[in-house]
């Protein structure tokens, strides 16, 4: 038996098993630490054994992205476009929160994988079958942007929020001093940051990211629904008589 063949007691390698092991490893160590050599060690094979199932690191990442996209719940039985979109977005958010590395992986692809294109296509289809024109669907897809995948850049992170600049270990006096300085330098940020109570159980002791995400999503959906009822068209189409 060659050194890269599996012994009879081991589970035979296939692409699905390689991808699952890669996803599990990325969940543990992050995407930057993932390598073909490290993955081979996890599977107890030599690196060359992996190349029977994935062409290279890029093919591995493509396959991992495909697997992650399949975890998103895309079922829409008996629901209107709004509920279907909302449920799918929140399912995507749960998926990407579970696989923290997946956002970086999906954004690093030089071209969308078939699974990504199918997801985007079915997403647009929810609007079109819901009565949206292709023109309006084009623009609402832009407006959703990364929220389609359940993520967005948070406005107030630990470096910007005056309530979170001090470390958790800092005394109340130190935190108060830091906040007072921030409030003097950036009074508008301080005003809105203190306008709503913050739950210290939230990661980073700041805003409730899940609530803020769903709030923004609902605002967008309200706006989409309003534009659909108005039979809105973009200025370019109006000017061209489209």
C-alpha cells in the first residue's frame, strides 16, 4: 500500500468528507490558518491525497462556500415575498454567525460559485414573483447588498462607541472618564449612543447587533413594499419611456 492510500480501517476520502473537514477546521482555527497541509493532518493523510478530490486551495474554498450556502434555509412554503425574504436573510445570518470565516471566504472568490449565483437568482425571484418589476428588483437587490447574506458592517463597534472604549476590566470611574472625554469630543455620537439603554450581556457591551440588524432589515422591507405599491420606476427608465 502506498503511503497516501487509506488503510482498510479508515473511512475512504471523498470530496464531501474533505469539504466537511475543511469547514470544521476553519470553524476552529479561522480561514487564514487553513492550509492543505493542516487539513491533511486533520484527516490523517498525506497532502497529496487531498488533490484527488480538490484541485487546489481555491477549489477547496469554492467547495466550502458552496456547502455553507446550502445551509441557508431557502424554503418559502405558503409565505409572501416579505416573510420569505425576512426568513431567508435571518437564516443566512445564523449560518454566517456559526461559520465566522465564511464571509471572508465568499468575498475572496474571484467569481461567484454556482451555489452563490443560484442563491442570488432565487432571491431575486422572490421579489419578481411577489409582483416587483425587474427595474425595482434590481434596485432593492442593491439596497439589500450584504444583508442578503445576513451581515453588514456595524455602525458602532468597540472602537467608535463611547460606551465601549474602556475595557471590561476598567473601573467605573475610568469608564466614566473615558465617556466624558468622548462626549466632549464627539457630542453627537455620545447623544445617540446614550439615547437607548444597552444590555451589558451583549457582546462588546454595546448595541444589540441582532436587534439593530432586524430593525434595518424591516425598514428596508417597509420601503420596498411602499415602492412596489407606488409602481415605482427608476429615473432612467422613466426618461427613456420604459
